[in-house]
């Protein structure tokens, strides 16, 4: 009799644990995170199909902090905002700068990093600086639909500015001599120059960001009006900055604080 009672109590406890576990699983927020997967060292799709990079590690840390079950979705850069608006994913974590132009289409969290743009030029190009005069008459490459392409088109009016769907494509063209220089984030350029493919070129200078073009840094984009999700992300950004997780990820990739001033 006592044995039967113990068995019944154990069964009831087990059933309660299963019920509570199921309820917890149902309550767990699920998010789909959109990223490009072609912008190392921030986000890159490896040959085995895995996503790596600073953006990816930050996204995972934020999801853990928010106790959210997150999955990643890769998307070409040109279509990443329309894909968010269409519901293909819930947030973009892909080194997207917070700009007035984009804020007309999406809402942003606070920044999660801010690094400056720069110019890299072929070593045989004769380019020694980043001013319009330094680059007059030169062919300059940039990834299209970015703050870097917007800055290049607005600033280097006496240069031949050429836009590319991905950073990989402008790298191929400058390596083959079809471009004299390229403009991008200094970290992206530095990462490329450290490889054999980047031996053709060198950084000739950084560019002072223009607030109207470059914005205050990279943020997480969500659909317009999703205030609660923005608040959750902002709280998580603050939390990983405070608990040391941000620094741990930062130091894996950079020798300085990428969060910026």
C-alpha cells in the first residue's frame, strides 16, 4: 500500500514536471534573426553552413540574455530590409548602421558597436589619403546600399564610384586591378588585408564619420512599431555590456572596444 502510494506520488511529480517544462517551452520567446553571412569578421557563412562572426556571437549572447530561442536566416544585403518587412525574420543583426534613411523603413535599437570607415588602395595606385583630391580620377569600389556607398557617391564626385552587391565582389575587382581603391568599415578592410587575398592593398586612412550618412553606429533593426522587442534588445545590450559577456566577445575579434564612444 505504501509502495503504491509512493509510486503514485512519484508519477504525479513527474507529470507536474513535464507540464511545467512544456509551459516553460511555450513561454520561451522565439526569434528569427536575419543576417547577410558575407561580411567578415562581423558575419560570414562558412563552407560547412555555419554562421560565424562578431554579429553572430553578439546575437547569440543577446538571445541567451533575453531567454529567447533564436534561429538565423541568411539574406542578400540588398533585400534584407524588405525581407524583414515581409516577415521572413524578426530582427536584423548584420552590422546595419542606424541612419535617418533606414529609420523611415524600420525601427532600431541602440547601437551595439561603432567603428569608423576607411579607404584601402592598391599599393601601386599612388593614393596616399582619403580626401576627394586624393581620389580624383580613381576608380573606387563599395558595397551598394550601404553607408559606405552613400558616402562615396556624395563625396568622391570626381572619382569613378562603382557599386557591388557584396564586399567579396569589390575585393575581387581591386585584386585584379579593375579598381584603385575601396571604401568600407576599417575592421572589414583590416580583416581582408590580413589574408593572402588582401596582399594587393593597404589602408591609406580612416574617414571621419558624417552623422547624416553614417549614423551613430550599428543597431538591430526590427519592424516599425515593435517597441517591446526593441526594449528587450536594448536591455540585453546593456546587460551584456555590464556582465562582461560583450567584452569577452569583443576581445575574441578586436584589440579595442568596438562599442565606441
